[in-house]
C-alpha cells in the first residue's frame, strides 16, 4: 500500500478548499440555520487542514504546501463572506 506523500496531501487539501468554496457559493441564497452551521463547520475543517499542512513543515514539496495553504486561505475567506451575506 502506497503511503500518501505530502504533495498528495497538499493537493487533497487544495481540492477540499475549492469544494468548500463551491459549497458556500451554492448556498448563498436562502440559507437556513442548518446551512449556516454547515458553512461554519466547513471553515473549521479548512482551518484544521491548514494547520496540519503547516505542522508538517515539508522540505520537499514546500512550494506545493504553500500553494495549498493559499488555496485554503482563499476558501476560508469565501466561506466567511458567504456567512456574513446570509446573516451568519
């Protein structure tokens, strides 16, 4: 069984960031309490993913990890904007 590399983890984190951002954009209209709580949960998961990448502090693939952190930061900003737009 192949052990995922940090680059694979960074790619997965970036993908998760974009999925969360897409989810936030799709729920911008008529958000209810459940949706707002799920958006907040998305922010929590993205924050944890960013912390895991930061804690790994890779030497190889450092550029990929930096890109993943940037993608996650953008996704967190997008989700926070969605929360604010919907009274969250």
